[in-house]
C-alpha cells in the first residue's frame, strides 16, 4: 500500500536537503509537488487543500535544528499532519454491551464484505478471546450464505444457517437469540451488498439496523476505489449511523487515496484494514504507523506484534539451544525457519515494515519472491527424514526422485543445496565460541558509525 505515494514523497523531500531553514520560497515548489503527489494518489481535493494549507502554516519560518536537515524537518511536519488526517489514534471496537455485542457489516457488492466478516471473527477470537457467531442476511445471493458458512467452518466459529426465502430481520433476530442461548460474546451480521447505492438497499439496511440495534456498524470498502471509497462511505453514513470503516484490498492499492480521504470526508475512523486474501490478513488501523509507512520509516511496532503473535516460541528456543550447543543445522531447521517467516506474512510482508525498504529499487524488490519459499518447502518435504538430516547423501538418483515429487527440476535441487551449505557454514561460525561477537565486529566496519554499539568481550 502507498508504494507510488511513498516513492514520490521520498523524491520530493530529498530535494530540500542542504537548505538552512524552511522559507516560503524554498517550500513553495515542494508543497506544489506534494499536492500533485496526493492528487495522483487519488486523495480527494478538499482533503488535499486542507493538508497543504496546514503544512504551509506550520512550515514557514520553522527553524531547523542542527541535527535535522530542512527535508527532515518537513518530513516531521508531513508525518504529523498525515496522522491528524487519518485520525490521530487507533480506534478500537466498542464491545461494552450486554452479550452478545452485535456488529453490523455494510458495504457494496464486491468490496470483500463477507470475507471481512470471517477475518474480523477470527481477529476477535485470536486477539480478544471472544466467542463469535456469524450470520448472513444476504437473501439475494445464495453464494454469499454458502461462502460465509465455509469460512466459519475454516476458522471454527459458530454459523447461523439462513435461507434466501427468509426475511433479513427474522434471520438476524433468530441468530441473536441463538447467540444468547449459547452464551456467545459477539454476533457479526453480514448484510446484502449492491453494485451501487439505491433506495431499496438503504431502506432494507436501515430497517435491519433499527431492529438489531448494533453497538458497532462498520462500512466495508475497497481501498482501490480511491476517493470514491470515501464518497460511498459518506453516502452510507447519511443513512446509517456508522461507527467505523474497514478498508479492504490494501495490499493491492499502490496509491492510498481512500485511507487518506475517508476520515476527513466522513468523520468516521478507519478501524481495520485488510492486507491480503487469507483469513488472518486483517490488522487494526494505526494512523501513526501508516503515516510512517507512507514516509518510508517502516512499521517496527506492527512487525514486533506480528512476531509475538505468530512465532512459535518453543521451536525458536529449541533451535537457539541447538545452535548454541554446536549441533548441526539441518534441512528440518531450515524448513521451520521458512515457515516462521511465512507465518509473519512472508519476506515481502516483513520487508515492507522495515525502515527504508520502500526506497529500494524495483529491480531489487522484484528479486525477492515469496513463491521461492513455497518451492523450497516442497523440495524439503519431498526428501526423506534421513536426507533432511544428512543432505550430503543426496546423489543424482535421489535428486531426480525429489524433483519429481516436488514438481521442480534438478537445477532447483542443486540451488537449494548450495544455499543450504552456505547457511550451514554461517550457523557453524555462530555456534563457535565468540562467533557472534566476531560477526558483529565485522559488521561494525561495514556499517555507519552508531548502528552497532561498541562491543567488549
């Protein structure tokens, strides 16, 4: 998300380096370029005007500290204004209600609403330790009911079965009764979507809202529709008392206009964003972290939270003890490390949250491919336990069998074994006494001063 905007802003702000202070003259061109970058990112014009006016008011005459360049000073101002634009803080769900707490999901057809219902149910289950029941009131699309039932089974939450012949209000009230009888904490109601906003759709969802009195009414919108997403949210908010917005498909949105426009236009917070197709690809919307991503500062906090949530600590501790004792690093260990990375969103998911990674050339990022991880795991899975422990026994005939079983070729097997041999050497050095210290000292000479503190034995 924000790939195009991040690249443009990085280039624009870099041009300010070398100036002594921020003046009306030297930021005039910069602000014009920022304005164009935001418009090209499909941010709504009123939002862009408000943003530029605020930056201009704050920037002119600002004295630049000795430790900062004018570019860095303006980045700080832009960063703070981005946070203000998107809502200052992370707005969490309000579940303070007599159980079950009811969440109503609204949105247009194709916005990813049904999938988001499942993602939110899983998030509540995993992060809030809530029991959840999901129900579909979309009587116009039988496939929507079936899709939600399948997703509910996959994530192991309760599903209330409904039929296209039933009334949406009757379905919702019966589901709530079922949740009460089973002492379920939260009910998430999926509503019917349309290809566009119409009077019939709004009347139906308004009646449903009045009948169930949800504590949260979330509008689900496709972020790739840009400022149209904000305008659609505004139209829904006129008919329904929305409490928040869920942005979907942000992983495919290189511009970010929706995220930057919605709060200003609707006055409603973005509470979550969908970051992929999998049911675990949903994360709370933190304006400060998103602003940091836009400006290429990374998002270390989210990365740490991902690690705490997804890494298998028992396996990690076992692996650390094994290496410390000098035991041989094998292909089983290699596969476990790849799985840990995959659980955190893959190598690209991790890199996007690291500072400065957004400024890498396209040619460099193109070489980083998570698909190669799947190929490596398939190859290792096609080996026998003995081959994984002792790769040196893998001869020509074994390679042919492994290639056939993994759907790859002998060149891929050779490439993996070569990479693994290099990793094994590195792990052996780390396991030797003082190996880690030697490696750190080596890095000290190759990295800028201050990155690694002085190392004493």
